[in-house]
C-alpha cells in the first residue's frame, strides 16, 4: 500500500501542469507566465490581467514593434517559424554559420527579439566556452585585479624598505607619510582606470556593437552577431549576458600592451586594476539589469528602465550600462516616461 501511494504521488507530481498566465490579444491566446519577471513595464503592470483580453489596453498604451514581436514567442499554439523573418534561419542548427548569408535582411532580423536559446557552434566544446554563468566573472577577474594592485605596490614597498633609513636620516619622514604618498599615487591611478573603462564601455557599445555591418560582408555580419547581435536577438537568454573570459582575456592582453606603452611603470598596474574593476562591475550590473528587481527610484532601478528602453524602443540610444555620463555628453540619452506608479519586477 505504501509503495502504491508513493507511486501515485509521484505520478501526480510528474503530471502536474506548470503555472500558466494566459492573456488574449487579437483572438490569440498567450501564456506569459515565464515573461512576467522580464516585462520591461514591471510584473505589477501585468498581474491584474490574467485570463483577460488585452486589445483595449494595448490600444491605449501602444508598444514597440519589438514588444509585439516578442509576444508571439509566448503564443499557446506556438509555431517555430511564425513569420517570414524567422524563416531566414534554421533554429535547430548553429547560428554562426547561417547569419552571414542573410545579407541586407540581417539588420531587421537581429533587432526583432525572440525568446529562444541560441546555439553558436556545432562543437559542444566551443559551445560550452561561449556560455558564461555570471558567477564566473568575479572568480576570474577579481584575483587578476588584486594581482595588478599587488604588482603595483611591490616596487614602492621594496624601495621604501631599502631607502627607509636614508629617508629618515635626510628628511626625517615618518612611515605614515610614506604610506600617504603611496596612496596618493594608487587611488588616482585606480580611479583613472575606472574612468577609462566608462569611455570604453560607451564607445565600444555604440561604435562597434551597434555598427551596422555591410550586407555584402559575411564576416562582419557574423562578428556583429557573435559579439552583440545575439544579445539583442535573444535578450532573455541568461546564458549570454556576460562576456566569456575565453575571449575577453585575449582582448585584455592586447589592451594591457597598449597600457604599458602609454602609462609610466609606477602607475600602469593601478590603472589596469581600475579598468578591470570597471569591466567586472559592468558585466555583473548588466546581468542584474536583466534579471534583478531593483527598488523603485534607486540607481539600479533607473538604469534597468534605461536598458529596457535600449532593447525594446531605442536601439540607437542609452548605450551606457553602468553610467549615464557619456550618453548625456554625447546626446544619446533617453527620456524615460513618467509613471503613475513605480514598476515592480
């Protein structure tokens, strides 16, 4: 009897339906349960419309073309290729060898979001290297930033120890004063590195990631999709919200060589540590803006709204992820709509 009850309970659990949140629009039913926490307008804007018809509401509050396109992904009678745009590719095959053949149709396709996982490579090993959980970022980059700080301090420490008696004999300088001088060199250099990152974040995002590739170049289209296009095509794909260290370490090595050619040896390590810290904050914040639920009127709350506008309304504005500074200065800032009530995710 006990075994029979366990078997019956197991059967009930396995056959239990997943939670559903149905809405209807233009006589078509959508299950948006998995979309609630990602809704750019907040979950609280949707929870009251379960099992209701949204035609009047959407007519009163028009949404972008991207929003309506994404809605189709949640249709109950879902078709894998529900329109001609998605017929351009085979979603069951790796994408990197397909997107280059789209030509002038690529730009329209990549800016119409879907809710699907994207596979880059046929090889399972390469595919695994292209996917990065968020917690890998601090594991990889935090020790590197600490190492740069340490290497920057070593010359100062050895010099101070070697010449300590001489300095005290000639100038009668206290050890605390020596440490203050060191900090005066470390802190400004570290902040400079963070500042440089904000410039890189903005201009790389705007001038490289959002540079429209030539429709005649398969290589440029493929590279655009690899670096950033995939994120705009599948913004809900949590696996590709941070940059894979396998590629970013190579880019960092190139930038490090440029840093050594530009900055004096006395500060180059501190500047490098600051830039790495800025980059780490950027990747983690980007992940949080897509998946987190910041409190109303907080800094993260404002930045999440801006980033949602960037994805679903204005692809050519709001390039800053961690800061609005350069969007203000370069006239690409976003005007956020005033709300009757705060958004909740």
